[in-house]
């Protein structure tokens, strides 16, 4: 029997798509080397990005006004959510799907597999099997490559009682992590995971190459020590490394593989949750406006990579000084061409001339 939908990858994007497909009554196969592996990463989203079907049980904490430390302290007037990773995974129930533990070696979008029917897409597996389906979607993420900019982070989870700052920090660019002013910059991300625990993560927003784990660990240790927090070495650790570019925007890819990752933030989970039903309804998630926004976001990534390290806090100071609707348009409006373009123009106008010259030169270059 041929399934309606075959999904390659059982991460958040693939599992979300499978979950919603089952809710719509489709038959589903999911192929992944470890389809039942429990997720360990921390995921978050702006509250207004999520579809209504994502229940409160999947949310660990809600932060009403997260803080960005740039050249000053700025409260962001937009609710921010941190997922309960285990609860999110469980809420995306795919018990009705066929799970195959294997690796996909090739995807053939229009291969013939039966003499009495139409051409069907299929996947070839490392085990040697070939699986046809009514539709195949690649949700395996983006393979790492030296040509791609990456986001990296090193974090520890500590008792909230040992964290003296009351702020939940979306970005903290203060210069107390021991790095030299001319070194590539990193910021502190500090969000509560529940009433008792908080994640403290030194993050390289985007780099080609990005900062490695050893450098980030040293910076985090230095930063926390400067704030009166001494780590014991027994704290749970979270390591992050993934490309922020390289996805292919087309009908047969989804999630990061489908270019859902915001290249200037690294966020993609909320977009995958929000667009799953749209994809299953057969509607395009890549209208002309979304493709144009994608190009503008790629230009934004080139701008970030071109900025001198010492100027990054000033850049984000100008960004978070924008009205919240403009921030939302750039961070979340993936098909809001007018809003995205207006936000980028306003940000450009707010920056000093020395940065405008750098950004204008880099944004005009073609995307790598």
C-alpha cells in the first residue's frame, strides 16, 4: 500500500508535518535514522507566531517583556515563549504513522514504480529499499558546509535561585565575557525553562565560520563569573550548531530544509508549526512576496556578517528601537514584503553613516 505522504526526517519540522497530516486523515510514513529519539534542544518562539492548535501544555514559560541589552537595556513589548521540549515532542503525536528507522540516500520526485498507475515520487534508503508515496517531503534540515553561515551556542542550565538577574535576556551584548573588542561577538541568551531552572547560553548569532564550542564555553564561564556565578562543572550542557542559510524554497522541502530558517535569528520551529496545515492543504508557502522577503533576509544576513564586531550592539540598539510592528514584520512576517522592506529601510536610516556605508556595500552583493 502506498502512503499519502512520506516525510524524510523526524525533527520538529518533520514531526509537525506528520502530526498535522494524521489529523487531516492522511496515511503517513516517516523515515529517520532515529525516529523515536527524544529531543534535547531548547526551542522558543514569539507567542504571536504559533497556530491555535499548539496547546499550552507544550509551553514551559511565557516571558511578557524579554530584555535586549545592546548599548542600553531595552524591554521588548512582545510575548516570548520557551517550549517544554519533551511536552512539545509528545504533543506532536505521530503514533498513527509508520516509522522507519533508516537513512534516506536519494529522493526521486517523479520515478515510476508501477505499471498500472501514474508516476510517483519515491525515496531510496541506505538499507537498499525504495519507498514510493503520493507525496515526498524532505524535512531533514540543512547539511553543514564551510560555505554556509552558522549559528553556534554553548549553554548551561542552573538553578534559578543562583541567577541574580531578574531579566529574561533575549540578547545581552554587554562586554563582560572576556573577548577582545576586535574578536567576533557573542551574546548571552538567558531564559527560564521552568520555575526552578534557567538556561544561560553564550551565542554566536551567525558566522562564517562561527565561533566554536570551546571559545563559547570560555566566554560563558568568564561572563558568569564576572556576574557572581561560579559553575561547578556538573551543570547540564546544551550545545548548538546549525546553518542559518542553505535551505531550498520549494514544494518538496519543509522546515529548515525548505528555507524556513530566519537567516538573521536562526528561528524556524514556529514557522514549521504554523505552515504545516498550509502545506497539507496544497497551498503554496512560497508566493512571490515570500520569495522576495527571503531575498531581503539573505541581504540582512550579509549585513550582519559584514559589520565590524564592535558595532553589533549599536546595530541591535537601532533595531530594537523600531516600533514593535516593524520588529515583528522583519522577525516573523515571512510574506510581508512591504513590512519587511519598511523595517529594513527604517533600520538603515537609524544607523550612523559609517555603518550605512558598510551595509550598502555588502547588501548589494549576490547571496553566497
